[in-house]
């Protein structure tokens, strides 16, 4: 019964957000500020899922300029966890097929997110140039999943280098975001689904890297995120066992 009630509420809520969001965005289409607004609205569903999401970020995070945010990509629950920490004027880079998701696809495009064709390497590389151009024109940041796909319980997958090429070319920092494990954690028939911690790490300076050393930059960022992910998972497990959420 709980699963049915949750499912009905989530579907109705999501459709309403998408429909009214599209109407709202028509007054200022593809304004990057919309992404955080509607990302946070979807993040509100965490309570409906029975998940307590704890956000952590540096005290000066609100003053960051243009940057590329990278996060671990676990599953569809990223919409109710990672989305809660989206910073203003940050847009995401997603696969072109998202456009065809009913209701959500149109909102995703209207809010200003960037769609890429991952099956076309030429177009995908052209996206890097688009990112650099956007950085030069206005205050905007990009959110990317360097794993390139959902990990689905396989840990932190190897990183692709697109995000790091863009950061080096634009001369902007990389800001890692780590979400503690959600794989196998959420059961819609269970009232309480525990704690998830979303932590923003300090910016990683990219000024010392070149196009020839982006793999080194990617490896460095992955190591930072791996260490933090292990620490967060251990902390969450200990807190859930002690009941101190």
C-alpha cells in the first residue's frame, strides 16, 4: 500500500512540476537559473521516498564563479539527492535521448541544460567548444557525470575526460560532489530509508594542467572522490546503526 501511495504522489507531483515548469520557463526560456530552481523542487521528493538527505558544502561555496561540477552517478535517485545541492546558474550536460522522456524532457531543455549526442564523437567533442564559449560569455557553471553512465552499485566507475578537457580549456576549476551510496538502499514499501550525505569538496585548481595532462587531472579528482565516498559510506553506516541520523 505504501508503495502505491508513494508512486501515485510522485507521478502526480513530477507531472505538475514539469507542466507548470515548462509554462514558467516560456517567459525566460533556457535561463540557467531555472535548473537549480527545478532541481531543488525534485529534491523535495526525498522526504516522500523516506530518505533524509544531508547537504555539506564549503562556507564560501555561494561565491564560486564559473566552474565545472562533477559528481558520481549512481541511479535515478540522483534526482532527489544530488539535485538538492545544485548551485544557481549551474546547468547539467545530459544525453540527447533525455529530450524524449515524456514531460521531463521538454522541461530539461527549456531550463537551459545542454544535450549531447554521445554516439557521435564529432558532435560530442564539439560540445567541449560550446562549454568554453559559454564560460566566456556569461556567468555559468556546468554539472557533469564523468563516469558517463549510472554505476548501479559497481562503485565509482572510470572517468571519461570530457569534463576535464573543458575545464582546462576554459581555465575554470573542477568542483567534485560526492553522494553516499543509494544503491539497494531505497525500498518504496519501507517507511524509513535512512540517510544520504551529499558533500561538495573544495575546488580543484586546473591551471597547472594542459590538454596533454587531463588524464592526470581526471585521476586526481577520481582519487579525491573515491576517498570521500568510502568515508561517507562508513559514516552513514555507523550513524544508521547507532540511530543518530
